[in-house]
């Protein structure tokens, strides 16, 4: 009985009926999901794609700028400020925060496993866990 049901659904015309039914249901769900996007029942605006106006675009029209452009004086001031920061960093190659962070991470790597094992095994250390007794 199972074999006949499987053959009816997945062979020949039976499979086509199932596929068409599934496609119609999926399309219906997709359309139903698109409606009702606004709370007040207003029409939801649809995004418009490229439109063929039948003419070529005029490339001689300058596009509008998105933001005010730097003047030459502002550009020079910013470059001067960045160069001063770069020169200060190159002049004092002392201990950087990266080296201090790396040392702290190395110390943590050496001690972390032992500290974690002490807490797991019940040998609590008040320095690590203030709630232990």
C-alpha cells in the first residue's frame, strides 16, 4: 500500500499535481505575507527599480554633493595634525599599551589554568573567589 501511495505522488501526473499545488500555496503565502504592513491599513509604498525613460542620461549635469567638502585650508590643517601625532608616536617609542596588554595576557595565561583547577576541585582561594569559605 505504501509503495502505491509513493508511486502515485512522485511519479508522472501525480507528482506534477503535487508540485503545482505546492507552488500555488507558496505563491499565495508570499502574497499574503506582503500585505498588511501598516497598522492603520494604509497602502505600503513599493520600491521602484530602474525605469526606461527612452532617453539617455545627461552626464554633463553635476551630481549633488552628499556633504560639505573640505576646503584646502581645512585639509592642510588635518594633515598637519596627523603628521604631528605620527611624529610624537615615532619620537617616544616607550612602553606602549600593546606591550602592557601582552604582558598582562601572558601572566593570565600562566596562572589561569591553575586558578580554575583550584576552584573546580574545591580548594577555593579567597583572593580568587571572595564567596568561598
